[in-house]
C-alpha cells in the first residue's frame, strides 16, 4: 500500500471515530464557521429540534428557529460568537453552553 492510500485509510478511520462520538453524545453539538454559518450539527440536536441537516447546515446559527424565542437571545448569541472569534470568553446562558468556531 502506498503512502497516499495509507493516509486515506487512516483519515477514514479517524473520521468514523469522530462521527461516532459526535453523534452518540447526549449533548447538542454544532460546529460553526467564524461567520456563524453551521457546518455540522450532531444527531442529538437534529432529533431534538426535529430538523434535518439540509434545514440547518450552511445556514446562520443565529437564524435557527430555537434562537428566535427572544430577539435579545439572538443578539447575545451573535455577541458570544463574535467574542469567540476575537478570542474573548463570554457565557450567555444559564445552561451548559459552549461556542467554538472552526
């Protein structure tokens, strides 16, 4: 097996391990770009919100329906994401909540 094939096999194995952990946790996990665009959401969050990947991926996290309860909540979320992008630590919710852009 050549080096490229070995790298591809290793990458696929790593991706399977990540996806298994990502989708099997009981916590809601999402990955966003620095622009606040969702790039991945775990199955737990999708199941709870009764949404599909296509309804949330490539859309703004701040515009997701679970943040539309209060405009103030959306503003706080946007601020927290901006702080994360700028490297400032900010907690905006009473529940365990973490935002990290990739």
